C-alpha cells in the first residue's frame, strides 16, 4: 500500500486488543522514525517515554479519565516537553553537533549565537510553548510511522498533565507531559474501526495561491 492508503487505513483506535504486543523490531523502527522528526534548530525540545509497566499504566489510567487505551495498548508513548531550555541546553546541543559532524566546536560560534539568541529572546512561558509545539511535530511522525508499520495508534490529549508528571516523576527531570499516544493492535470489536473517515473536502482544506 502507498502511504496515503496506510493513512486511510489508520484511525484513532478506541479499543485495543490487550493480548497483542508489537514486535520489538517494529517498535524500534517506529521509535527510530520519531528520533528523526524535525524540530526547530534541531534542538529536540522534548523527551519521549515508552511506558510498558502495567502498574504505572494503571495509575496513569486514573489520571486519563479511565480510558482503556492507556492499559490495553501494547505501549503508551508520552511526549514530555523540556521545562529548562536555557543556555546550557543549547550548548549541549552544539557540543553534540560538533561531535557528530567531527568539526571544531569553535567553528559553530555563529550558529551558537543564533541558538542562544533564540533561547534568550523567549520568556520561560514562551520557551515551554515552543517545546510543546515541537513535541506535536514528533507526534505527527509517530502517527505516520505507526501507520507505515501497520500498527494502530490513538493520539490523545485527554489526560491530566500534572497527574502524569506526578506518576512519572517528570517535574524533577525538568519535563512536563504534553501529548500522549497509545500504540498496538485494534480489537476486533472496536466499532470505530468500521466508521468512514471524515475529513474536510480537499477544495475546502487546501488554498492554492
């Protein structure tokens, strides 16, 4: 199938088959794709938690309005935005650039000015919003990668971020839960899987100028 066919096949899975688990290789392929997601300046302003522990997921379900996907899916993916984006964060990224590309650190002086300028020009609140927006780009890649692998997924905003932060100990890690997704295999009796996909007509969605 083409990518468009696979995106037509996917839907926000409401009921997962709790007996089916994603093969390790397929899961790794999906995570590899998400690692390659674009982000502003390449900073990757978030961390990604792959939650499999049953006890932790049961506690997270309590702060996600009891939604069964949290515990029944093969894995729960949590995108957690960085809450301490500062000069140290930017410089660590630049160190990684220099190391990965085998170039002198001082050769990045100009780029460093751009990166640190972008960070210092924002308030803490703006930095958090910036990070959260990048997390959503990562989510988009996750959705696409899962569909490409024939894996069902349900992107979710219906949860209490503070509750997730507490259960996962994110605050002390300088993180905050931003958006989540459950991945696995749809249950045979998930009626939503048979519903026609509803989207705005192309002539209403796209504006060519």
